[in-house]
């Protein structure tokens, strides 16, 4: 499974007693560079496929999907809305939609192309972390090393996404035993303007948070993704980038799984257990 990392839980005050622990015996920037290199290598070498559940809480209404990955594309099976199972009519419509995708090579190619572009952008954004920010040790959060970051004034961004990302302050959590990124959380301490505000802006206070978990020995995936950005583009149009997702119930599946088999897996998973509700 390709571990999309982006873009993009504040440190609990109760954890401050753990801050007395000594940082690793290397500069903070070197630790980050080591972790990023390890993540990129792991991502390039990971060709596994998984079935899992995604609960999208924002935008409303919340939706629960069963995702089944294959080499030909992913099945995204809508299983519930606002925590309630689909009506017979809604389920029939969803099954027709999935059937159309399974039988349409052009749609599959478009989906794979979009996924590949997302993976590439995600990797590029991730790779820029060590150069775009200045990192400082900030103690331990449980078993993970915490580092705060702020923009590196000597870094030059080459895309609008990188430009916004570089304007963030925040923190990362690192599993130093496996050199894996556990969490990255950032916020815009100042507003961001595009071409002096002519093309738009993002408001101060925007945030993103990505939390990752080890879903099997050596395999990590996004467990939580939350984005909250507001602003305006092209003079008048307000924008709201709001996203809140939870990923769970990961099961590894055969790498040879076909789309037809993936569709059957999703339908079986849907009928095997009621939708999971999440709070928080």
C-alpha cells in the first residue's frame, strides 16, 4: 500500500513531565532527513494491497466507505451515510456505479493516473521537509520523539502547494526505533497571499494534521487526516478546504486481487458487519 503522507492534536499538557528525556545523539535536522529517506525508500518498495474502512466526517453528511486496493485501481464502496446503512435503492445505485467502473478500462486508467499524480505530489512534498523547515527537539510524547518545526528562510518553494506548506509552523512525532513518521501537524501563523493577494489568500489559523499507524510489522498507513483551511481566490470566491477522515480495519489482501474479486470482497465486508461509528 502506498502510504500517502500529505498534506496535511496538539501536544497534551499532561505529557510535559516526559520532556526531561534526552534527545537522540544527532542534530534534529539530521534525524528528520534520516526518517524521510527511510520513509521514501519504504514507500517505493511497498507493493502490498489492503482492504480498509474510511469514515469521512467532513464534509457532512459523514460517509463510510470500504476501500479495496488492486493493481488495476481501487474499489471505493459506499457503505453508510451518517452511520446508517444505505437504503435498498441507494445500495443498488452504488452497486451499479461499482459495476460500471469494473467494466470500464478508460475509467480505471483515469483513476490510476490520478492516483499516481497524487502519489508523486505527496512524495515531493514529503521529500522537501528536511530543507523547507528548521527542526528542534521538543522532548518525548510517549515512546515517540517530538520535534517542532518552523519555516527555513533560505528555502525556495516551486509550487503553490509547497508555498503554502512552507508557511507552516508545527510539530512532528517520530518513531526512532523504526525511523518512521508517526504524526505531522501544522498551522498557518500568518495569512498566505498569492501574487500579493490578487489571486487570493488563505487565512491565518489554518491547520492540518496527519496521524499514521503501523498496520502490520513494517507497514504504516494514514489513520487520521484533518484539514481546516479558509480563504478566497480570484477576488470574491470564498474557499473552504475542510477534510476529516479516519482510516481503520486494515486487512492485507493478495496482490493478485482483481477488480471483480475486490468488488465481491467489499460487498461481503459490507454485509458481514454493521458500519462502524467514530466519535471525537
